[in-house]
């Protein structure tokens, strides 16, 4: 990447595209009527986030750049996108950083890679949408290529993220299959409860 700054600049933009992609996925699955797929996608995202956070808490791995002490002098044409998070990561370890907030939070998860997990979830979730299938596939393969550099990850972090994504999608699919119509089931339960209540009053 250092030898090809133009390629790295393009991959860096793609690396930051996940927020737009995830919003697009919600809208496309909703407006194309693939509501079950939307439920599976949303649940997969939640599960992947929770699992990666839990694993990173038990295995607080640091990325390749800070571990090897790499600086801009080693690769003058690129700087990892997560470089601002390293002081937070080390601050949490030594106790000097104590203010964890959602707004403006830095990414401190190295293993497994949540970026890799989300990119795979997007590929699987949007595969049934013909107009977005190949675009999403190519775009997120590029995200996986950019993740080791811009995310300061080892390849094992990326492979672990892919495994988490597949596991979460399969698990979410099984959960969603058991409750295919949650709104209807909830409505029927409320109706039955209210009917029983009215009957007891009469």
C-alpha cells in the first residue's frame, strides 16, 4: 500500500464506507419487501458487535502497528485509520483513561475484526437483491483488503471476523425462522389477554 498511495487512498475511502452501506442495506431490504432478511441482517449485526466486544474484552489484542512500533517514517504514504485509538487502548490498560462514551468513541477492537465481520454480513444479506449483489460483493471484498492496513489488523483478525460473521448470520437465521411474524404473534397475545380480561370482568 505504501508503494501504491493512489490504491491505498481508494481503499481507505472504501474502508470507511460501512456506515453508508449498512444504512443502504436496511433501506433496500425494507423497500424490496425482504423483511425476514432484514430481521436476520439486523440481528446478525447486533450479535457480531456483542461477540467481538466480548472476545476483545477477554483477549485485548493490540494491532500490528503499535505492537511493532511502526511510525510514519516506516510507511510515509499511509497512516492507519485507527491510529487515534491507540492512546485510548493503552489508557484503558494502564487506567489513565476512564471516560468511555458512545459519541466519538474510538475503535479499540483488534481481534476479531468487526469491520471484516460487518463486510461479510453485508455481502450475505444483500445477495438476494440482484441490483446490489455484485456491487456489494466487490465493494466489501475491497473492505477486507483494506482492513489489515487501515484497521491495523493481523490476517488472523480478519479471518476471525469472517468466522464471527458466518456464525452470527446462521444463528440469526435460526432465531428469525422461529419467529417469522413477531408483530402478528405479539398482536394475537395482546388480543387474547384483553379478551380474557374482559370476560373475567363480565
